[in-house]
């Protein structure tokens, strides 16, 4: 049992603003949860978007790494002392105790992985949200075959728009593991990194002929596109690249309606990764979701498989830079993310 009663945390204060508190409670664990002493947290665009648009007085943050202190009664994959990384629901309006920005994280065990000795806590904390988001997009919504699985589609190619984002980098690696050739759009400065991750071919996203060039390379047969940027331009490019028989387009944000209906032969969807917890997502507008037990089942399987991939060194996280001042410094980091000043890497904050 843990003898920690309260914790330091960064919580939502009001729209656009977090505050540090030193007496956030640690409630009794639910059977599927575990308490972890935090080692590091990573920032994501959602940390700025959620506090700016759907603030909650809960603990912020989605990505963490740490050491298991205590496990709930139904947790069997982990034990106290295990080093882990995971995805938690930050600024959760329905459960203010979840969230990564604290010195003791309450995590859903099924959305965590054991941390292999080959990874540092700073590296590991960058991975779990991208794994969940991209895994959900590719293996559920696009219907692609998961690595090692006999089910799902296994086409020759799949398109990743925005390959140099953290989600894009994860998508490239997972496609390669599935035996699918990743076609990637990025800036020309990122070509070497994309190729190292496993890109089959890269294209300059700034080129007005990008979509047409991809269509030519794939012989007008491309079916699957993952848009990790989700702008009018990237959606239009994906639509142009998809072949004559139509296909599937999945975005990481609600896609722009200006393009959505240009091609009726393309199925359009987008990812709400918070659905992986299997509980209602109580956010405003299109971001809300009803509870989905099937999404939770998928998440449990995905993170168990991802644990094997990380142990074998088959996937790795994005580049990162270390932030300063622990929990107190995160607010400045989120402001940099908000202003678009963090590109091609994640900000990571070690937590003492």
C-alpha cells in the first residue's frame, strides 16, 4: 500500500491557464488502476487545445513515465517497482484525479507498457499517446492489419501526411512493421529522418503537385491515408492522392468541411483517442463521445503488443528537448506549444 496521501499537481484553473497545487488528493485506486511515482512527462498539442477550449479543474497531461507504487485489485500485468510509460486522460471533466502533470500519476493499467532497459524515462514518456492515437487510426479506423495479425487489410502502400509530427513518425514505424510501404509527406529537411524510420518514399508537402505525384507512384491505386496535420491543404492533397476506386481518409482532428464532400468515394473519419479508455468523453461539440467498451478492448490489446515492439527495439519515440523547472515549468512549455514554437520534437519535463 502507498503511504502517499497528497501530491503536487498542475491543474486547470480557468480557460487558457493552469496552476500548481501541493495538496491534490490521492483517492483509493479503482481495480484497473495503478499509482505511479512520476519520472517524466511529455507535452502534446492537446495540452494547449484542451485548456484553451474545454478547461476542467482536473490534473492536466497525457504522456508520462514512472515507477509503479501500488496496483489495483484486478491489475496483473504490473507490480510495484516496475518502470512503465503510459497514456492518461488529462483535464478529465469526469475524473479530476487522472492526468500526467503530477508527481504521482493514477494510470489505467491497460493503457500502459513496461519500459524496456533500452529506453530512458525521458524517451519513454513521449510514446504512449502517439501509440494509442496512431494505432486506433490505422488498425481500427483505416482497417489496416496490425503487426503479426492475420486480420485486417495489408495494401502495398499507405499515405502518412505530416510524417515529421510525433504521430507521423509513429505511423511510419507501425506501417513498416505491418509490411506496408509508407508514403510520407514532410519538409525536404526531414527526408533523412523519415527514411531512417522506414519511409518508402517522401514528398515535399509544399509542392503543388504533391498529391498528383503520389497518385502516379502508387499507380492510381492508393486507398488508405492518415492525415497527421489535418488542414484544408493536407486533406485536399490526400484526396488527390487516393486512387480512382476511392478509399479511406482518417485525420487526427475534426476534418475541414470545405474538402470533405469533394469526393463521395472516400470515407472520412477522425480520431478521438480518449475513447480508448472505454468511458464517455465529456468534451464539447464533435469532440464528445459515448462510452465504447470495444475501444477499451482494442486499447488493452494494442498496448500489450506495443510493449513487445518497444522491448524488441522495433519502435521508438520522437526527438525531444528537456524543459526546465519540473511541474512549474510546464506552463511555459505549453505556451510554446500553443504558439507553434515546438516543431519536430516534443518537450519533456523530468519530475523530481
